[in-house]
C-alpha cells in the first residue's frame, strides 16, 4: 500500500531552520505532484508548498514565500521542505501529500490522494 513517512520535525527558536523529509513508497513517485500542508491546533489544514512531478515547478503560500523551499529527488522517492527564518506562527503539524491531478499548482487539500502521518514543528520566540 501507499505510504508517506515524514521526518525532520522538532523544536527550534525563532530564526532557526529545519529540513523536513517525506519518503514515499507503494506508488510511482515521479507520477505525482507533491505538497506540504500544515495544521495548527484548532485550525484548518493549510497549504504550504507544492512541487510538480519533475521538480521544475513549485508554488508557495504567501506566508512562507522566500523562507521555505520545496524540492524532490525522484531517485530517492523523497520530497523535502527546507524551512529557514522560522517564526512562532510556523508552529504546526506538517504533512506531506501526493496528488495525481495533472493541473499545477494544486493547493486544495481535497485534491490530494495520499497523506503522511505528520511531523510536529514547534518554533519558540
């Protein structure tokens, strides 16, 4: 079955950096666009970033543009989210997701077919 497994979360101070990874199995990874979403307590799951199947196109939420970078390595079935200059508002559970939708970018969570279990990111001031 399809599995997406995130790692790399943790606790950092404001201004710090983290790199999230998501390893996919059970699917043809290069056939999917990948996305990162986040959900803070009591809030909806929000779009963070997405990358197309080849890695040639990316899209970001305005709140993270210029601070976060999404990338992928199709040989390793892995998508990454490099997060720099973190702020307390970035505190959330971060999820990776995969979509077969061919249009790009796909920002709505309902368009994604598979989800990871999430990894916690906590940023203290």
